[in-house]
């Protein structure tokens, strides 16, 4: 009898164990689904928050900034029809910003470096030449005694030159986020605070560059150009914008594009992946720099020809800034990423032409809107070309970032 009961218990035990296992697995699956759902909700909330924050951070009325710059530099005491947030004391702030921009130009510091300097001064002093500050800090950049005497630190031109001399010594400063580049120079206790001034600093740099002292100008055409350049340089646009990462344009709408010029009205597509936007932004910063066959593209604006760009080093360097490793030559780059049709291009795609026995001999980066940025050949400069001029000669298209 005991043996029979034992066998019966064993027979009943197996189904019970299976039932328990099924219940446990079902419970785990339900919990996993719940976590996935919560993760999706958290992700959506994070994206919404980021979108709201980006809209706030990038809100700058470039027309108002340009108007105020023109009024001050022309000697007028008139205020802009719309107040420019951050320029509450334009008669004091704009001349100081002009000095920073002029000192940058005198030292051939690229626009990006001038923006970093202006943004730093906005954060440190609101572009005012302060005679006091935190502990022993003084001047536009709130420099400490190690930067010079009190008189030197309160000399806007000398202080600007000192800032640029230290910035230019920072390895790879052009590829760093503004906050990181500024922090390596200033060593602030609040490094993230620099970021909030990037849009205004960019608008100021463009307005100051295009408004010589003493020349008010009407500025109507330039305001739109500055706004477009601001977006093209830093890739800021409003959230919820129509998807522009894929288009069928051939670039014809842009008309004639001068060598080394940024096409009027072009904007880096806001919905392109961040790494693509970074790569495009960096490549466009090199417009107008001379082509150099075999050049490393490590300092395209410098005097050393070997540090300028050829077609493949421009691609390698632009994507390298975005954290994407790319091999050096067109012959190997054509095997990077995955192949895509020329009829479904997206910003950041690499386009190859001039096929030869070893493979394609030329490469450019698709910008969206039917435009390509590339370094053409000896005697030319980094420039933007329309897709219409390339389409028949394209032998391969590769996508590095989905």
C-alpha cells in the first residue's frame, strides 16, 4: 500500500511541478512586459523632456541680436524692436563681444573658437568688464591672478588674447563640446553652465562678423542668412519638425553655390542621428579650406598643407569627431557600413565616384536636400556640390549610421 501511494504521489508530483513552472514563467513574462512598457514610457518621457529642453536652449532671436549689434556698432543708442535675451546692457556688452571677435579674427581663430570665447564671457561676466568677482577674479573672463596683473585682466583685448592662446593649446579643441572646451581653459566650478550661452554666442559671432564697426547696414537679408548659418553650424531646429532625413531632392533649388560657401537656407536635418549631425557640422566648418592630396585633415585651417584635407581624410575626420571610426582611403571606405540605393539617401551617407581598377577614387558626404560636401581636387577647396551633378557618376553609396 505504501509503495502504491508513493508511486501515485510521484505520478501526481510531475504535473504539479510543471504547473508551478508554467505559473512562474508566465509571471516572469508578464513582469518583463511591464518593465518593457515602463521603459518605453520612460524613454518617451525622456525624449519629450529633451525636446522641451532643446527648444528652450536654442531659442534665440537672431534678427533681434543682429539688429541690436548693428545699432550699437553704428553709434546709435536705439534698442532692437525685440529685446534679445541676454543682452540687457547692449551698449556695454556688444563692444566687448566685438573685441573678442576681432581678436579671434586677428589670430585666425575659426568661428567655432570665437563662439566658445564669447559664450565663456557671457557666462563669466555677461560680457561686462567687471572690476570684481568670485574671490580675486576680474574682467570679461573672470580670470584669476595666474592670468596676469589686475590691469592686464581688465584689458578686454589682452584678456581675449590670453583666452585664445590657452584655447588653441587644448588638443582637439575644435572637436570638443563647447562646455568641455571652455572648461579646459577656465576650470570653472560650474562647467555645464557654458552650454546655455552657445546659441546667443553663435548669433553674436555671426552678427559681429557681418557688421563692421560703424556700419549699421539694413541687415534684412543678413538676418535670415545668420539664422540659417546658426542652424547649419550647430544643427539646432525645433522639435516636431517634418522628417528631412530622407528626401528626393537633387539640390537644384539652391541655385549657384560659390566655391567654399554654405548654401543659403540649408539646415542640417534635425532628425538625422546625432553622430551624423556632428559629422556634417564638422565637415561644413572646413568649407573653403584648400584641398591637399594625402592631407591628414587634422588642421584644415592651418598653414601646414599636410594637415589639410583630401576627400577621404575629410570623411574620416568628420566621422571621427562624431566618435565613428573610419578607415583612411576611398578604396577601404567603400566597404564601411552597408550599401544603400542612391534613390533612398539619408544625411551622412558616403557617396563614391570615379571608379577605377582599385575601386572608387572620390568620396563625399550627403548633407540632405540634394547636397554633398566634399574635398574635390588639387587647386580646389572643400565645397558643397549638388547631387544632380553627381548622380550619374555615383558607383556606390554607404550608410554608416542607421
